[in-house]
C-alpha cells in the first residue's frame, strides 16, 4: 500500500455528463499527478498539480480539469463525457523534488 | 516527444524459468527510468528505478534491470520466476527538462507464470 487513496472505486456515467474523481496523496507529498489508463494500454499523463496550481499538462482537452487543495488532496473533473473517456483513472503523489511517483488504486469509469 | 516501447505484449513462462522483458525509450536528454508492476486486482507498484550511477539496479522480489545508454534500453530481468510474479509490467521514463515530472509509460507486458 502506498498511502494514496482514491474515490470512488467504480463509477458509471452516461455520455454528456460530468464527473469528479478524488485523490488523497500520501502523507508529506505535495505533488499530485493524474493518469488515464485505457484498456490494454499504459497510463497516459493528464496533468500535475503542485502547491494548488497546475504545473504541467499532457495531451488532453480542456474538458479535463483539476484542483488541488491546501491539504494536497486533488480532484479530477471531466465535463461532457465521451464514450472514449471510459478508463481507469490513476492518481499518483510524490514529495517535493522527488522523482518517484506512488500510485493509488484508481477509479474505473464507464461511460455509456 | 518521449516514447517507450515494450516489445513483448504477452509472455508465458513456467516456474523457475528466467525472465527478460524488453524496454526501449526514445529521448535524447537525461532521463529517469522505472519499472512498475500491477498484480491482478492491485494498484501500480514500483519495482525498481534508475536515476544515475551503477547501470545495474536491483529492485524488490529479486528483479533487476540494466540501463544501456547506447541502446536506449532498460530491460527487466529475473533469474527464476515464481507463480506469484504473474502480473502486468510497465516500463516508464521521465524527464525534468519540461519543468515538471511526468511519466511516459509503455503499453505493458502481461506475464503469466504457470505452476
């Protein structure tokens, strides 16, 4: 166990809806990254938050947005859900200046 | 752009067989290299990592990996696999040149070890 927790574990939504996924980082970690893992693929970087600000973003559209709170927990919001958004969403945390990221169990999202 | 290639998508071995999983990356600068493992029903776990120094790194559960800079490779090895090594293995690379750390993953290798 890494100490990174995510909620919910599973979620079913319909196309066009909005979803919010949550992540609590490991104690002492101030950096949170989000990844999308489609079936049969490796995780793909969505964005990273450090001290409540987005400091890096992957190749995802603006309808993917996030927040980080003062306690370093984080949210991933996805608007106007599409069928291709069905995936496992992973949160990873790391300490300041630390190169290693520690992953949570993920939230499996199904969009119908 | 960075990319990671894992050439073996599925590997089936018998217990006690030796394992080598290939990983090649595409990036010209200084990189950090990782192997993560995902056991059935569990989250991604760090197996080992290379930042600098000795190119042969040892990780948990008897795994090791060798960084060969000239070949842009970071292959994972284990001399004798066990049934409990059945899992999906991901190679990943990161670089801080962009000002933040993002991991770029390969597509993964599913390993099945038969008892």
